[in-house]
C-alpha cells in the first residue's frame, strides 16, 4: 500500500480503498520541529484530500498577529474547501476561532507559521499558550477530514488535552538533526501515545546538507 501511495496522486486502486477506509478520520501531526511537522501535515492532507490546519496559525489569527489578523464572519460554523476539488471539511468553532481559521487560510503565504516567540509574546506565558491551544484542539475534535499540526510545546504536554484528541490519528514527526533532545512533557506524551513515529534521517555528504530546505 505504501509503495502504491508513493507512485500515485489519484484516488485509484489501493489508494482509493485506503482513503475510503479512513472514513474522514482526522490526523494530528506534532514534533519538536514545527516547520517540519507542518510540511508533513500539508503533504499528508494533499495526498488524502483532507484540509491542513495549524494551531499556531489559528492562535496567531485570534491574537491578531501581523499577517494573521482575524476577519469578521457572520457565523461560527465555517465550511472550508480542501486542497482537492470537491473535498469539503466542516469546521465548527467558537466565532473567534472560526474567524481565525478563515484568516489563517487566507494569509499571504499559505505555508507561513508565526514564530513561537511571537505567540508567547501575544498570549503571555507558556502555560497560557498551552491552555489556548487546548481550546483550539477542543473546537476541532469533532471535525472530519482535517490534518492538524500542533505546537511543539503547547497543549500536547497536558494529559487533559488527549481527551480532545480521542478519535484522531496521532503522527509524531522526529528528526536526527538535533542530538540529545530534552525529554519535555510533549515529547514524552508523543513517545507514549502516538500511533506512528515518523523519523527523518538525513544521509548526506560534505556540505550538501546546507543546501537542504525543510521542505526538501
């Protein structure tokens, strides 16, 4: 199945059967490297026809960070069109969060993520940031056909958060570019509870590594 998925972008054969079997199950992607996790989330959503959502972008919109300012919406229930034509993911959130999703989806750069420092400055503290992200995840818990990219050190480090992730397929994205990583609460939770650990190992020679981007 994996080999088939790697060779096709069409919902045919094994690929179509896999998408049908998933029945719209949401995914949650997280790891120490948020940029890497976001690339994985976008790639997975594009392959499945799900809608990519980054909690960092939603929180940035809610706190009106530059480039992520919220826009007024008439209803707290938003219908967002997925990356594949005809794919609809219904996202029902409190009005403020719904506006943030709408603003994030229409930001100048589709791949842009606010920095952790900017989010901390806007929210106030690491504890408040975790609480705010938990609220976003709680708002998304009943949604289908979404791939959510969570913060590296946000709500996933709190045991209570995982009740809101029930029914979501958890993907832990890790890489070997940093050695002797600290065992943070979030990292421990992902080690214990993620359904899949995706480990990126870079095997390069000389200075080739410096030419690699996160997307590469």
